[in-house]
């Protein structure tokens, strides 16, 4: 806590608006902090530091753009995606500028990601998911470090990666 006054809250920050950006569409730019008072708009979606997120996002974006290939035309999931995201709904408390209800993009992306990974790609366990979508962060020596730790048996390897790679196949997410 700062010595004087109240702690600074992220909610108290006044960020500039990105023109034509809504919470209902895919982000096409993000803000970069230049100095204490200045922000600038950066084209493209903000790169996530979360394990797997960037490659999963790219795969789901492509899947969405191609209208959900891999789901049967009679699939309940396909019908739900069409209903939730393509059809008009009765007016609700969350009305957009065009006067109709829409889910926020982050909600849509979350639902699509679950369906894509579970039904289209068939992932039922974390190990094949990590193997398919893991990528080293830029400027990271993480893979070399993990390989060295694995060979030498250091605790960092065992605590972080061994449970993922060596979990019994009977542990499934479904």
C-alpha cells in the first residue's frame, strides 16, 4: 500500500477508447502504455502470456471463420452455436447499438473453444492438448531449461511438467 492515501485501483484508470471497438466483436487492436499518462493503439490482438492461449485462439478463429467445420450438420452443438451467435433474440438488458441482444465476444470465444477442443479435436486429457498447442514464449529459454531439468531431475521439472506428461491415462476430463 502506498504511504499516502488509498491504493491505486486499476478501475480508477481512465483509458482512451479505441474507435469503433465494441465488446461484441473480435478485438483488432489493443492499447500499449507509452508512459505514465500516454497510451497508443497497437494493431492486432494482444499476445497472451497464458500457456497454449495464442495457438488455441488462432485455431478457434480459423474454425469460426470457416463456419465450424468438423461438426455434423445435425449436431446439437452446431445448432446451439447458430442459435446463440447468428439469430436475433428477444430484447434483454444487454442491448447493443443495433438494438438486439448479443453475447460479448469473450463469452462467444469461450464457448467455441470448449466445443472445438472437446468435440472437433477430441481432447479428453491435458497431455495431448499441451503437445498440440504448446509454444515457447518469445525470448524464452524455457524449453532448454526444462530439458536440462528433466535430464538432471531438478524439482522444477518434476513439479511443473512431470504430472502433465506422466499422468496415468485413466485421469480424463470429460
